[in-house]
């Protein structure tokens, strides 16, 4: 078994054995989807003709994937470093790239599962989401979004030494981003200056890409801009995260 396969397997087992992780990764976002779906049930957006659920589902999905990718790698690296597992890995042939790629593989698997589950729930008659014929475009923007938030998670995990620190820093970053990027509240309802601020956040571009692919709203140009910007965020965040990376708390 290669180092990458072994690390991926270990990460998968650690995630699936933790009931709280599974709940907050899948069930918790579904609760938001259900609440918003029932509140806006049957309502439509006049400009596009889409039901509100067509925009609610991508918004909650974008937040769920950002949450899972960033917190997943941050908590794992912090705990592995705290337990001296990273120091042990350092003395094996496994390079740092395998550690990061193993977490990326888990994050992508979780993201795909979230996407299938969310779309499956949102399209039941109770909610009535209509999925656009562009749905295959979900995969590229989803992968880039997960990579961007994985890089953000590397930074959070590198500067945090306790679970409480990961939770505090992560929530201070991801939760405000969820509101300001339009995942929970349409950006059109925000003041102009807040709309401008939303363009500095990776979640805004992940949401734009998912809305284009799933709801069929927006222009192709916006989708490709979202993919390009997410690529930039992924590169920058990962570079910073790797620069800050520590094999042990004593470094």
C-alpha cells in the first residue's frame, strides 16, 4: 500500500468513526435546507422564473462543502500534530504532498456525497427543486471550491493548537462568509458596499458556479470567472498553508 493510500484510509476511518463529524457534515446542513425550503416553499424568483429552492439548495450546499473541507483538514492536522502522529509520518517516506492529497481525496469524496444527498432531498416533491441541464458543470466548480477551502483549512490547522482554537477561528471565518457571500441571504438585499465585499470571498464564487450549474441562472462568463478565481484562491491558500505547516507543536 502506498503512503497516499494509507493516509487516505486512515483519514476515512477517523471521519466515519466520529458521529459528531458525520452529523455536522451531512445532517446539520440538511436541517438548514429543510427549514429554508419549507419557509420559501412554492415561491418563485420573478426575474428568472426559478423557485426559491433552486437558489437555496446551492447556497446551503456551498456552505456545507466549505465547512466540511476547511474544518475537516484543520481538525485532522491539529489533532495529528497534537498527538505527534505528524512527527511519526515525517520519519516515513511519505512526503507532505501525500498528507495534503489524502485530505483532498477525503474532502472531494465528502463533497460528492453532499452534492448527491442535497440534490436528492431538494428535488423531492415537498421542495420541488428543478435541476438544470447544466448539472454536469457542478463537478469542476465543486472540485475547485473544495481545493480552495482545503487550503484555507491548512492555514487554520497550522495556526491552531487545540480543537477550541480550530472551532473559534474556523467559525469566525466561515460563518460570516456564508452570510456575506449570499449563501444564506441574497446579496441583492445587501448594501452596495457589502456586495463589493462579497467578491473578495471564495464562497461567493463557489455559490455562483453552483447556481449556474444547478439552477441554470446566470451567464457562462460568470461561471468560468468563478472557476478561475477559485483556482487562484486554492493556489494562494495552499501556498500559505504549506508555508505555515508544522510537523509538531514544538517547531
